C-alpha cells in the first residue's frame, strides 16, 4: 500500500514539474525540489540529491535531513584534495542565503543516507524532511533512481 501511495505521489509530482516547495513562514517560502535518492548497492549508503531554495528576504540554515525509510542521514560536501583525490566532509549547518538555491549534485553537496529500506526500488518515492533553523521542517518526496539514471537526471 505504501509503495502504491509513493508511486501515485511521484506521478503527481512529475506532472507538476516535481515541485515540492512548501510555504513555511510569513516571509515567503523556503523548501526543496528535484529530490532524487540513488539506490545503492546492497549494504552501501545511498546518496540523496536535491535543490534547496530560499526565495525569501531572510537567510536560513539547513540543519538536518531525515528519511522515513532510513536509519539516518547526513549532509556532506565532497572536496578535492589534489592529485584527483576527493574526500567527504560532514556539514552540520548549511547556510542558504536569501534569494539563493543550494544545488546538491554528484561531486559537491549531497546527503549520505544510511540504513535505507532495501524494499525501495527504482520508481518508488521516499519521504524526506529537511529541517531549517528559521523555517522548521519541510517534508516532501524524493524519486528513487539508480546510478544509471544519474547522468540524465542530475548532470544536466
């Protein structure tokens, strides 16, 4: 039943351009769109990519990300170390300036998702909540994709 509801919500979101921005305070809307959860190989963490948008006149800060279908999640930033090497650094608080968008993408900002429900499959949706210092919790749905989908969906 949950899977059918998730698929129906994903279809509805796709019909409306995947928009999931949620009004949260008197100053406008702070939220996120373009959520894609990349299904990992068995036993590996998943990656979540999204766009956090702040069209308001006040900066805000993303402080946490939670998924209903996972044990935990952390915002990370991939950083170049030189010689073609990279490493990930956890981001405890991600400032989102007024009138700006933070785009999570491979090789940059992303969310590492640990203990993802193995029953999720490509085409399903996963409930995601981003917590902001000012705006509070903003909940929406991310599309579950595979690594084969990343180039066509995220790197364009």
